[in-house]
C-alpha cells in the first residue's frame, strides 16, 4: 500500500488558485485525489505563467474574509476528507500599521481559517479527516514592516494547536506547515529584487528559495497515514532559515 496515494479522497484547498496552495492542490491531484479549490477572483483571471494551474481542479470564487460568504458557499463534495487552508495576504509600505490594513490582513490570514474550519467541521468529523493550515516562519520572529502578517501567522500556529487538541477525540487531525521564503506572488517584493534576494539567501543554510512543491510534500505527509499519530503540530519547512 502506498501511504501517499490519495485515490478516492476529496480535498478542498482554500487559496488553492495560486502559489503554495496551487502547488498543494496539484500534488494531491497527481496522487489520485479529487480536488476543489477556492480563490478570490474569476477563474479566467488565473494564468499558468503567474503560478496558477487550475487543470483538473474544480474552482469556486469565495471571499473567505467574509464569514457569511464562507458559511453560504456550496460544499464542493458530498463528503470531505482533507481541508487545506492556504489563504493569505500581506500589505507592504507600512499598510499594516493602519488599522484598516491590520484588520484586512488578520481577517484573511487568521479569522478565515476559523471560519473555514468550522464550516467543514461536520464533514471532517464524519470522514475522520484532516486539516492542514499554511502559516509562515514569520510566526516565530518579528516581520519588519508587517505586524499584522506576523501576528496572524502566530495566531494560525496557535489555532492549529488548539483545534488539534479539541478535535482529536472526533478523529480529526489538525496540523500545519510554516513555510520559509517561497517564490510566489506575495514574495515578489523580495524575490524579484536582486539585493534583497541575495541578502535573504545568505540567511538560508540550504542557499535556495523554497518552492510550492517543497511545501506540498510536507502537506501530503501530514494528511497521510504516515502522520497518523501527529496532531496540533506545525512543521517548519524553511531550508534552515529559522536555525
């Protein structure tokens, strides 16, 4: 038996239209799962050259920062085995030091995790399923210029632990992945600036950026039977950045 074969499993990746979430969605699909993704724009707005491959995925537009919209969104499947919460946003140029900006980022990066988890809790309890959150290594250190991003990611780690404890007796495991610096749309301010990129790579012992595929490998593990005795944990996947 292949413990990383997800044939017959249903997976919803919130934030699966691009970046890390899209890499996770396609990794599950490649291993036999039926996969749906939620994103924030019309499906036609996503392009492969921007890191959005929706091939073979069922797509729905849902504003997860609106808990009412989350509650009202149709379930993608009759049952759900795995829920991946990969949604996220960030504001630069000190936008998070304004309360409107702070609330916007926390609303997407933290509040919506709880809204989505609770939306699908009955389905996951019925299937004995899994939740995997995507946070950030910013949960463990100051993030210069981004107080809401850092605070929300730290909150995501704590939420993962708390839901992992709360839902363990229901047969639902809740774990997380904390990526380091991964080349996505959100990190272009660094990855497309040669000086910033060079400085960042100096702090990564493995001397390279992470990829969505790197993060997907960790998610697949946590959602698989290989991790059957793990819950409430967040796995740091950063090439050694936090060392």
